[in-house]
């Protein structure tokens, strides 16, 4: 009697397989697609962030001191930040 209860009927197994196989297929590929999408998104964000950071002109400015205590005597709070992009006081260090 106990053994008869442990054996699942064939129709139940085939029904479960009919539901679980496509469901697991969709879930697995969804996981792959989400992971790939996150990787692509991270690379795209990193590239756009690097592009913005390379627009900061302070490293080539004659007023840049390269000292962490006072990076720039003209705009000390703005130096080496995104606010320094298009700084009106930028002068190329090579012009001295
Ligand atoms: S003057 Fe402007 S560009 Fe030059 S170091 Fe200071 S903040 Fe940067």
C-alpha cells in the first residue's frame, strides 16, 4: 500500500514534464539574457563615464598644482570634477 502511494502515475509525470521543461527553458534563457544585458549595460555606462572624465581639463591646465591639498588656487572646489569641464579659466600648461 505504501509503495503504491510513492509511485507517481504516468499521466502526472508527463503533465509535470510538459509544464516544467518549457518553464525551465524560459527561466534559464531569461537568466542568460538578463546577465548579458547587465554586462553590456555596465560596459556602456563605464565607457560613457570614462568619456565624461576625459573631458575634465585640469590635468593639462597651468593652474593645476597636482597637490591634493590645493589642486587649483583659482577654483579649488571645482578642480578635477565634472564642474571643471568648460572651465573659463583654463589655460593650457604648454603655453607658458
Ligand atoms: S582653472 Fe579650471 S581648468 Fe584649470 S585647474 Fe582650475 S578648475 Fe581646472
